């Protein structure tokens, strides 16, 4: 059994759940706190995956979190646009069919986010 194989089903599910939690947190927290949550999700991604689309997603979240920390007020729609642009760039990074499916899952999570 190859322990280096990434379990994309589990990783993808965890990242989708993490992204949903991050968006929920952004709605309820100030810019500094929301930035920290996004940074933590980004660090989790980079630690879980040493390369590939998951790693790139983590790096982008960390970089974006620094930008969010500078804002006085966060609007969740603006944050969703930022995350959508990150996800759009990931389609160019995805190399395998599993990675492409994972990116599509993230995109669906953002598109179908329930604002209630």
C-alpha cells in the first residue's frame, strides 16, 4: 500500500467543510479574526498536501488572508469573489482528474453558499 497517495475524497471533503466554516466565520467575525481563520485553513491545506492544487489553494488563502486583515470591514460577497478567483486559477494548476473534481467541489461550495 502506497502511503504517499493522496486520498482526494477525504481531503476534498475536509477542504470543502473548511471553506464553508471559513465563510461562516467571515460573516460573524471582524476582519482580523476572519483573516486568521482563513490563514489557518490555508496552513492546513499546505500541510496536508505538499504539492498540487491543494497546496496552491493553501498558499493563495494565506496570501489573501493578509489582504483581508488590512480591511476595516468585510463584506462576505467580496470575500466570496476573492475565493472564487482563487478557485478559478486552480483549474489551470489541476493536473489530474481527481484534482479537477476537487476544484469543482470547491467552486460548487462557493456558488451554493447559503446566506440564510
